[in-house]
C-alpha cells in the first residue's frame, strides 16, 4: 500500500503567467517589508482545466487516508480522518476523470495536447498514481470499518491497480524513449512524475499478493512487483541525477516550481516501502534460512535510501520556504507537498516494522502529522483558487 512522487508539474503557461519581478525603482531590500508566507490571494496564473495536472490532489488524499488508518493508534482521530479522506479521494478521482472526459468529448484535440508536450505528458504519471493511491486506501480502510465489504474493496483495489499499473508503465516507458535522442528541454524535477508510478505499483501490488487464490498467480504478481521496482529505480536514479545537477549547478529551481523539489523524494520513500513489501511477500516462496537474509537486504536498502533522503528533504524544505517568502502563486503543483511526504511516512513505518527500530516509527508519525498540515494547506489553497476563478469567470 502507499501509496507517493511525487506529485506535479509547472507548465510553460504557468511560467509565462508568473508575476514579473518588480521594476528597478522599487525600494531597496533593506527598506522593503518582509513578505508574508501565507498563500497569496491574488489571481496568480490562470488555473488549468480539469485534467492530469490536478491528479496530485487525488494522490495526496489517497495516501493520507491510507496512513491515517495505518497509524490510527498514533494519530488522534485517525480512523475518522481515514474514512473522510477516502470519500474525498473518490470524489476527486471521479470528478476529475469525468470532467476531463467531458472536455475531451467536446474538443477531442485536447487529449492529444496532453501527450504532445513533455511538461504535460509527465502529468499522466499522476493519473496512474492517483488510481493506485485511492485503490490502496480503499483496500486499507473499508475492511476495517465495514468487514462485510472487504472482498469488494479488494476487487476494487485490484481493478485500479491493473489500470494504474498499465498506465504507469506505459507512461514511464514512453517518457524514457522520448529522452533518447530528442531535445526535450531543460531537466526538471517534474521529470520524475512518469517514472515513480511503477514503484507505487510495486508497493500496492505486493499488498494484493496474499489475496490471490493460486500459488502461480502469487508468483506472477511477485515477479511483476519486482519488475516494476527495478524499472522505476533505474529510470528514477538517472532522471533525478540529471535534474538535481541542473537545479544545483546550472539553473536554480523557478520560484513558481518551488514545491516540485519534493518530487524526487517520492522514489526515496516509495522504494523503501516497496523493498519491505516485496521482502515480506516473498517469505512464502523462500527457504526458512533465506527469509532473514532477504529481510536484511530490504532493511539495508531502506537505511541507505532514507539516509540519502535527509539532505534532499532539507533542500526541498529550503526551496518551499523560499517560494512562500517570495509570494509563490498557487498552481496545482502545490500538491507536490503531499504525496512524497506520504511515501517517506510509509517507508519509515514499514522499515520500523521490518527492522524493529522504533526510531523510524517516530519519524513515520512525524511525517504523517506534517502531511496532515501540508494536505490542509493545499486543500484550502485549492478551494480558494478555484472559487476565485469561478467568481472571475462569472
């Protein structure tokens, strides 16, 4: 279960619409008032219509539902929050999908536009992760609150896993092929959006293995999760190495894209969770002496990845603070503040369970509380922005 990457790009239109710097006649920095870190109330960039760019909200809501249910003993009101968030996640998933389908029906060229340009193509990874996230939340929350519907919840999760995995693998491979021998512009953190979904599939698919009726089906699913793990890991390491090098040494992250600094952490947290899930589900097919060895491998992998993630979290926090201090306008990319933090929470929780080290459990609870805060921020900012857009259009 996760559920994730990272969530959420900034399109060329957003960059063109971003506020321009003040003229040279503005007061010097020493006399300028301290900017507020609160979300801006101004109009900002024009919001994109319902479509792939908005599915970061589905991802963040789904994983928070899963985590508040999983950590219900440590999160006050966790079980109630999990149910409420599951409902919100389904409403967002159905609403966005229906609105996008309606827009495509009215103007068929709109679908082609979402796969033609790299900045929008990568957002299809969020569609895949949105389905995987909500499916995992359904299988986590429903059986606890309504045991009679547990089987139906697993079936729904399996359907969404199949759809999300198919779309995620296709998007990852398509994006990887486009990077070869083509001019796709400057590297960006958002390039990670299409390569993280297979890692989410590895985690959520592992949770489904125990529900499959036959041993051959379980083996096939285990192999599929392992394949998804390595596909995402290899592509992710390459893409994020290039993106970090670009933003650290060539060109700083644009202010409007500040929150996208969190996207690479989706691979860090999600792969840690996936390694633990695969190790646990493989126990059935291993000799008893080998079970401990495989678990140790998963633990060491998690120790390394989460350690690497510490300075990356520091950079992401610094970029986010910088963005808010400089009046970063609201864009759907704000939702990148949710799913990657959720993956770090999930990865820490599963690593604590697999290794027996309580320190990682404390980190998991802390990350979940932070996620509650960032989810609330993004939800409020989204409601304000959409309401403002409706008023201006009226």
